[in-house]
């Protein structure tokens, strides 16, 4: 199984990256062929609306014809079995690099004739989202929006699962920054108590190379650890499992 792990955070060693590196270790432990990529190390743009991928008679409909440093990454994702990606939430949305990636990854796969997928493969996607907001706020304000935000990944014909990581630690030393709106004591207490457990869950999610009951339950358990003991990512796990088999 080929797995691409994509860090969509500009910070290469903080919350999002740490989670993804644990997922990488998990995937490698299960025998997956894994490649880890820092998105913000690349020079690229979002979709340029050149519409080359929509020209009649092209040999490869599912291809981004704009050439920059993201182009080979897109090709690797389309050839993979699984994408594990992550990004921080800025102003209620994933960081801008993730949006640019999403535009260029999904748009070539979408038919402008009937809005079906022209992609012939299948790529399952697990998305980690790190944020300052607590889980309750994520549930109320972000969850539905994030489902819609990442809906274009459905054109890759796989399952899309979103893993929120809430109430994260922004910096090691809050005294060096104008960040009085946050309680350093609270942030560090949550981080010290819960983040190691979330790293363990990221490892398990990475190790679950096939979408199955273990993946779903690991993500549900991770949400409970993150501060919402009654939360379930899927309203009906059996229904989700049935959908995975379709």
C-alpha cells in the first residue's frame, strides 16, 4: 500500500507535524510504503483556471497541467492508495496551502459534463485538523463546515475521514507573545495530559492501512480523549462500515 503523508502546516515540528509523523510511524509499522511531504517547503499556487484538464481529447483527463513544485506531489497522490494529511485551522478554515492543494487535486478529477469523477483509482483520505478551539466549539461551528470543505476529496473515490485535534498548545512560552486571550496554564495542562494520548491514536490510525472498524473506533476514541467523552465521529459506526464496503 502506498501512503502519502502531507503536512499542510507552515510549522514543520509542531502539533500537526507531530501527529502526522506518528501516523507515518504507524503506517510504516504496518508495512506501507510511505512518503512524507512538507507542503510549505514547496513553491506553488492554487488552481490557475487554465482549464487544461477540461480540454476535449486530452490523453489524461485527471491531471493538473500547470507546472510547479506541487505538480509531482499531485501525481504521487493520484497513484497512492491513501492520503494522510493535516493542517492547522486559521480563521475557521484550514491553512491556505491546504486549500490550494485541494483545488488542484480534486478539480481535475471532476467532470464538468456530469460532475462525476473521471479518476479511475481510489485514494482514501484521513485529515488531521489542529486548532485552538475546544471540541464543543468544533462541534457547534466547524464540524459541518469541515465536512463540506473536504467534500471535493470524494472525487478520489475513497472515504474521507476528519480527525479534529482541539485546544492545542500554540507556543512553548506564552510570556514571549501578546497572547493574553489564552490561559497558558490551561493550554499546557491540556497538552501534557491529552496530547501524548492523541499521538498514540495517530499512530493507530496510521497503522490501520485499510479502512475498517479499527480505524473508525480509534478515531472515535481519540475524540473522547480530546475532551468530548460523549462524541462519536460517526453517528452510526455500523452504517459507516457498510459505506466503506460499497
